[in-house]
């Protein structure tokens, strides 16, 4: 009995030691693997990733890249083409609505007389008139005076005007005038003769044309 006990105990201890050694080796192996993963440089990882993922770009992304050219974007031609494209989109969708809005506003105000400093239907001046147009028809608040309105929005060339742009004139050395371009070479304004439509080619306004500003696209 004692002999069996003496034989059995060493055997169990040996087996336990072997198991511990195996576990230790496994842990050591995992540790080495983790260390290898940890010590892998970013460049090595990137190369490994590229090697395993040499796949073709999705077609949607490829098409998007074809449409968008960074070199073209940096050029002034791109911005100019974009503005012209936007203007064309506006002409086909918003312009008829704007012209209708201007006609409605004109019919509401056509009998109002001009009054310097006036802001109501008892009398109104040019900048108060454009301020009222924008507030009533577009929900946009403009500054009160001509010299402050001329700093709003972005400057546009006379040849590229679209309905809704503000047009400015220097009518004398000190006086400025403003109206709203309504299309077909005409603008609506509060002149000394009252509310009316006037051609930009009328000699007085053609001679004294100053600049134009786009407030809304």
C-alpha cells in the first residue's frame, strides 16, 4: 500500500508540473505574440493591411472622384462655372416665383409717393422700399440706408444680374440710390416720381450705375 502511494504521488506531481509547464509555455507564447503585435510599427502594419486588402474602390466613390476634380476646384473657372450653374438653376425654378412676388408688391405700393426718410405707405424712400420688399417677400432683414445695404451679400456683375439682386447708383457726389432688379433689364424702385419699374439702360441710370449686390441665391 505504501509502495503504491509512493509511486502515485510522484506521478501526480509530475503530471501537475507538466501541466503547469505547458500553461507557462502557452502564456509565454501569448506574451510573445502580444509583444510582437505591440512592437509592430505603423508602416509595417500599413503595408500588411494594403497587402491583404488590395481591392478595387467602390464604383460610387470612383464616380464621385471622376465628377470632382481638385485641380479644377482650385481654378477660378470652376467657381465661375459653379456660379453660372447656380444662376441657371435659379432661373428655371425660383425666378418665376420672384417675378410674381415683385408684381404683387408693386400692385400694393404703386400709388405710394416718394418721401425722403419715409418708411410707410404715407411716403417711402428708396432704401426703405428695398428693405420692405425683402422683409415682406423673402423674410430677410436689410439695413435701413443705401450705404449700409451696399455692403450686404456679394458683388455681381451687371451682365450677370438675376431677379432679386440689388442695384445701386451714384446719382450725385453725395447721393446714392438703390432698387431691386426684376429681370429683362428692369429694376423696381422708389424714385422721386413714385414707385415704378425702370430700365437699366435709361441714360440717367446707365450713366450713374454704381454696383450690384446679391443677397439671395
